[in-house]
C-alpha cells in the first residue's frame, strides 16, 4: 500500500517542462490569492498598519460574509443570463455549456472571499496538526522500536487505538464527549482577537493525535529500514543508545520517512474537511454552506474540489523539493534503498 | 599488569556453544591476530570485549578493571572497533563520522573536534576526503575512515573484525598499510583477519580459534611454520591454498 501511495505522491510532485510552467503559474495565482486574502483580513497586520498611520489599507473589520469579491461576479452572472435568454440562434449544444461556465464563474467569484477564508483555515488546521503530530510521532516510533516491553506496547496500543477508530468518531469524542471546547473557551487567550475559535482548537487537538499515530507508523517503518549496523557502530564509538538513535538512526530514518509523511500530509488535508461536522468553518463547510444558500451544490463542490487539488499538489511539490534538498549520497533516496 | 585479560569466557546462543573456556592476555602494544574457520566465534569474541555481546561466564579485564564494572559507554570509548562492512554513518561526511564521537562522547568543542578529525584523516591518507560521504568513497577509503573514527577516540585497544575481507584485492593494501603503521606506532590491536602477510609482519601472537575454543596460540613464525596441532596445520594450509 505504501509503495503505490509513494509512487502516486511522487507522480504528482514531479512535473516537468512546459506542463511544469503552467502548474507553477496556476499555483502562483492560487497562492497569491490565498495569501492576499489572508493578509487583507488579518487582524494583526491591520493593527500594525493602523499603528503606523495607515488605518484603512487592510480590512480586518469585515466578517467573511461582508467581504466584497475581487472578481466581477455580477458581470459573469449577467453574461450567463443574457446568453440564456437570447442565444442569437446559436445551437443549444454550444450555448448551454457556455451558460453553465459563466454561472460557474459567477458562483466562484461570489464565493471567493468565503472560500479563501475556508481554504486558509484548512491549511492552518493541517499544517499545525502535522507539525504538533510529529512531536508525538517521533517519540512514539522510537519507543515502539527501541522501548522496553511495556513502553513499546503502550506505543503500539496508542497507534492501533487511534488508527483503528474513525477520525470522525475521534473528533466527536473531543468535541461532544469531552467538554473540551468549553474548557478551551474558558481561557483568557481565547478572547484575544485572531485566535481560532474553540472548535478549531478542538479540531487541531483531534487531528494532531490522529495524524501522530499515522506519522508514527510511517516513521517506524522508516527507522526500521535503517541498517541496524549503524546503531551498533554508534554504540561502539561510545555513544549511548539514545545518542545513537538521536544522531545516527533518526537523521537517516526521517529522510526515508518523507514519502510516507507526504502521504499523511495529503490525507490530512482532505480529512480535515471532517472538522466541518464540529462547526469549524474550513473549506468544506464553507462550500456546504454556499451550496445550501444557492442550491448550486454540484458547482460549488466542483470549485472546492479544484481548490483541494491545488493544496494537495502544492504539498506534494514542496515535499518533493524537501526530499531532494535533504538527500545525501547513499541515504534517503527511496528508490535506491536496500 | 596486562592491558587485556580474558579469563575462562563462555558464551552460547540458545543451546549453541559459541565460546568455550577462552582465556588469553595481551600486553600494551601487542598485536594479536585471531584466525579460525567461519562460525568459530571470532566476531563473538571481539564483541564480548566491548560488550556489544554479554558473556555468560568468565571475566574480561581491561587494565585490570573488570569490564562489567565499567560504564559500557566508557568501555566502548576505550576499546575502538573496526567493522568488516565499515559501518560508517551513512548520513555523515568522512569528517562528520569522526567528529560525532568527539563531540558527543568526548564533548570536545566543535573546532577542536574538526581539527582532530582532519588530523586523523590525514594519518590514514585521506586528508582531501573530509567532505565526502561514505557512498562517495571506495571500500578501502571507507575502511580507512572507519579506522580513523575508532582511532580518534584515543582508545587503549583497537578491535578489527576482518577489516579487509569485504574489499577488492587491489584496495586491501591501503588498509593493511594503515594497520601496519598503527602496529609500528605501538597501538594495541586485537585483529580477526586472514591476511597472513599482515600476521607475519605485525602480529606478536597468533591465536587459532576453532569451534569456540583456542586450539593453539603462539608467535606467528611458530604457528605458521611449526604448528603443534593437525587442525591448525590443516586450516592454515587451506588458507594459503586460497591465496
Ligand atoms: N546474535 C546471534 N544470535 C545467534 N547466534 C549467533 C549470533 N551471533 C553469532 N551467532 C552464532 O555464533 C556462531 C559464531 O559466530 P561468529 O560470528 O562469532 O563466527 P565468526 O568466527 O566470526 O565467523 P565468520 O568468519 O563467518 O565471521 C555462529 O554459529 C553464529 O551462527
Ligand atoms: Mg565474523
């Protein structure tokens, strides 16, 4: 399974030639839009600019529903309406798709501010959860392989419990089961503007724990593919077991883990949509809400699908880059392993 | 006072006896060569000395200290090991392979560790390969880095486990030259090797190990020219037949 997944990950990441340039151009546009939207409505940045005497450059005061689209939504809608009423004798085979295309563009433009907010939250949830998850995953994987009979079993139980239960169930457990959201809301930091809402924090906690188990499995497999002679050599120099793991096994094993890690990243990007069910307004929930407002479910899910795709491809490309960057002759090239 | 004293050591894996009542002693500056057929327990014996493997009974003394009374990391710092398959740290450069122990075990400051590493690389004839990764080096070069890595820890004793048997014939010479130099400089070495030329020129004592027992032990001339036991004779005959 890992094998197939690895190839899939790298296939998306490695695009060459002309196609690559189109990719980069579209990706550049996408990220410019996402980051510009983020900056435009960012409380901290707005505060900074206001402090230096530029109060009205950024608009962090606008709620998501009040934000104006940056694309001419009304114009797209107008074109679609005109075409639909007066096709000028052109065959419906041509007109109908055109009408749909302009309606789609109108919907995309109309929902652009909300989708940007959602996509940003999706990235935020995923990146933070992967990051925090890594700090659980590495000790869990090391304990699993090198720990004593009890600690390695605890680590095994942890990863199997998490991987053996549905992510949605875990989310509900933390959100409804434990009064975690109320607990989090009780902290005064939560009143600082710009902090994610309690539900988002609960989602990060659940995703961190969930992804830590999967990351631990990928890392465990990678650590086990490091030649055991490497640790023996470290110990024969006088390094303790822990030093040997830290300075010899991990630097090699973590390189091997990058393809699996990329996979987990991509999975979590998509699975973070489950946070919609605990009211977190990430990309999928934004789309669903727009769908129920406009009844254009198919269209909005198509648009959102493209946005997820852009996120996934970006991740794969960045991870590919990282992998090449940390490659050392003889280590970390998954193809040339063993 | 002997540098290394091995007394009545037994070791078995499950019900397979690997070492049987092995005893011998080495003085400072001795070069002891161990020969014996495959599976006779040569590697196991070396690994018992730096406690990569624990003995079942008997005792091993380093400078009259029982090795189990020492901290195992300290013991390994004092007993260097060179491996058949080199076992260089694959993610570190030649220099990094040497500095890791200097920094983490001896806790030398970075500049000092680097200077020392470059010194030892120079000694094994690899002054210009400090930045190469193991995969970029030939087997002979890798093994010389392996020797430099062990040497840099300033050990009392160096263990060699068939250091040249994974090398192409034309690369063996470079490694043997380094080992010969070390022997001349007075390094105490316990070597498992079937390089008879090295044994003749450098060894103070040769030990023939068979089925976990010391069959015969003596100066190289005696063992090679006048072995007491037929088994020794037969084994050495086979060895020279191979060369
Ligand atoms: N970790 C281990 N677990 C079980 N048996 C082992 C282990 N290590 C070695 N042995 C067994 O002990 C015996 C001696 O092994 P050892 O490696 O010491 O022999 P050797 O003389 O070094 O042989 P070679 O010349 O092939 O390297 C062999 O029969 C081997 O199968
Ligand atoms: Mg051996």
